[in-house]
C-alpha cells in the first residue's frame, strides 16, 4: 500500500520561519518535520511514498531525494507555485498513487499514532483518524458514532480530524483538476454513510504555530531521554 505526505502548504501562520524554508523542513528534535513522518511510515511498512510540492518544493525534493536513505521510494507530485488544496492535490497525484487504497498524512503534524493500523482497505470511501479536540480547535470537525463519522450537528460531541486518512482512489477520480478542499468531499461521503473512523487518544499535535513547533521539539527530546534511561 502507498502513502502520501502533504507538503505543499505555504505555512502562513509560521511566517517568517516559512518565508525561506518550507514548513515540512522546519526542525524539531534536530530533524525536519517531514523526516519524522517519513520514518514513521517506513517503520509501519509503507515504503512507496508520494510527496506533493508547491511552496519552496525544490528544497524538499533536494532534502529527501529518492528516499533511499530512509528505506523508501519517494515520488513527487509538483503543483507549481500555488498549492491545489488537499483534495485537489490528492487528485493530481492519483497517477502516482495508483488505483488501490492509500493513506494520506499531513506533513505538519506530530503524533505517536501507529500507521500500521491502516494496512487495509476502508469499508467505504474513507477511514479517518480523529483526536480529542485540542485547545486551539475546540469546535472540532466531525462526529464519531461507533466506527462511523458524520458531519457535526444536533449538539453531538465532535472530534478533530488528525490529518491522517485511508482513502479509495474513486473518492477523488471524478474531481476536476484544480484547487479542491477535502472537507466538503468528505461531508458528502459521510452523508452517504461511506466514511468510517477511529479515535486516537495518544500524542497528536497540529504544528501550526511557532509555540507548537517548540512543544513538538520538547516532546521528541523527552522521548529520547526516556529511551536512554536504563531499565532494571
């Protein structure tokens, strides 16, 4: 099964850090953000990886190369100067992703989620990983009822989309080329009962600000220190 890392965003909230460095290459724990995600995917058995590019994308391509030093094979979907948003970017990358189900991971998150859980076809069009609503996004995104995901409404408790999803190519194949957001497409599939989900209660962080980038850096350092402590 193939995986896609979304790396085309401008990173407006992290300016001026992202004026000259693409957001996925900002460092945490002494490594670029995207390398932590890439290595987690490889550990979970995802060796065929597509990375989409836009803002300062050449830097990402030069840093990751063909993926060989990570034990992966990386191919790139270049969106030019302007990112196509999530669904538009996935649609453009379908030729590289192929007809089988694939996973897509935001390139600007930090998490201890085990991607190996997604080595399967979704029951419907998509399977989403959700997390408890963080302080910066208290309204959440979707409702998780059992293993089904539905749009918010009727006062039901919401969860936040983690930026980790398992998809069928058919969900995107009929889209026209260009900028297309993901959320409306998912809500349409949810209304048809075609989206399942799960709640991840472990570590997850949307690295959208300099403060959260620092938080992720500290979390990585703590994990390293914990691993280095000998057990009796």
